[in-house]
């Protein structure tokens, strides 16, 4: 059974209510309350283990009491737990809800991806440069490498979360970082592409107009939309379930960084129609990833909420 460990520092005047909340739940296991044991912030130390499927309700209760604002609240994933009768009974009670994600963890994971340190822009630029080399040498391997290196999906999913939560600051910050990063990438990659053209470093096939790699990138069509939509759904589900292998598949299936690189390369080589097609490809992919990602987040919440209500009715029956 998947479990999380909840650690809280409760102000003394709240501890009785916190203990009552946790003691009254059949899902709060291994409950420990230590009066006056916590420092920075000062208060009472409270900890327990909770099955992931029941964590959302308990965490919501603790936050409604104000534990996160007046004290502190931390969550750790339990790597291994030897289940006893209490935990087995909790799993039986949860039913299908036992596999529900902990939304606080999901949002924290997405928010951590939405931090735009200088390295975010550095990775974008390097990914664009790798992509430009892949285009002028017709190397699909380098294009895939550029997709994996590029960190733009973190900003995209942060914007999707902002739309889902109605957080205008997150939306504005994510879009600003995404636009600034891609513009910087296009500018630097354009200068690099001019260097390639000036020294004649492009492949002979590329020079003759045989450009199978760039043709795939700068030709937006129905499949561009379909792949971006499917990748958005898979990306949100993989973030929800912390499946890094599936998330890696998203990175190498959407044409964002390669499209940015293709804009620069096509402009440097005066291939205006290809540059325009790459721009449309980039805008389509980013828009679809954001819109479908926000919708996928909302749908997942609704599905698990309905599962929880159905489980509560069955339990009551």
C-alpha cells in the first residue's frame, strides 16, 4: 500500500483539534503527538502515516484548521511500509480510491518545475543549438536529444496548473518565462545558424534541399494537433502518478524546441516558408499542450472526486 508520512507543527491552541481530526479518521495510522517538542516554529509535533488515497481529505482538514499557516505542514513519501491489520482495513475501506493521487504533492511537483532560474534559459538555448545541428545535418538523434534537454514543458504545465487553479500570477510568470526563453533561444540559434551558413558547415543533402528532418518539423497538420493533445494528457497523468518514464516520452514526442530551432535555421538560410511553418508548429504545440493540459488536470480532479463520493456512499451503505 502506498502511504505518505505527514509531519506537522501545531500551535498549542490548535493541537487538541488537530488530534481530534486525526484520531477520528480510520486512515491516520501511527499517530504521534509530542507536546512542546517542536522549534522554529515552536509548537507541538504531530505526525502520522496516511494511505495516499485518503491523504487529500486529511490534508484539506489540517489546512482548514490553519496548521500550514500558523505552524508548518510537511509530506514525505513512505518508501516501504509493512502493513498491519489497521492499514489493511484502511485499504479495504478506500476501495478504488486507494490509488488516488495526493494533489498537494502533484501541485508541488508542478510548481517546482515552474521555477525559472538562469539554468532554465541556459538549457533552452543549449537545446535549441543541439536542434539546429540536428536540422542542418539531418540527424533525428540530435533532434530527440534537443527534445530531452529542453525544459520548456515545466513552464507549459505550470501555466496549465495556473489556468486550472485560476492563479493569474502563475499564468503570467510561466508565459513570460516561456516567451523570453524561446525568443532568446531563437536569437542565439539564429546567430549560430548564420555561422554554419557562413562557413558552409551544413550537410550536402541539406544544401541540395533534401531536408527530411526539417520537413517533419515545419509542416504543421492534423497530426501535429493530435500528438500534442495526446502528449498533454499523458504528461499530466504521468506527473500525477510520478511516472518519469512516461514523462520522458512526452519530452520526445512534442515539437517545441525543434520548431524554435527550425525557425532560426530557416531564417538564416532564407527559407521563409519553412520558417513560417515552424512558427505555426511551435504555436500550435504550445497552445494545445497548455489548453489540453489544463483540461486534463480538471478532469482528473473530477474523476477522483466522483470516485471518493461513490466510495463514501458504498461505505455508508
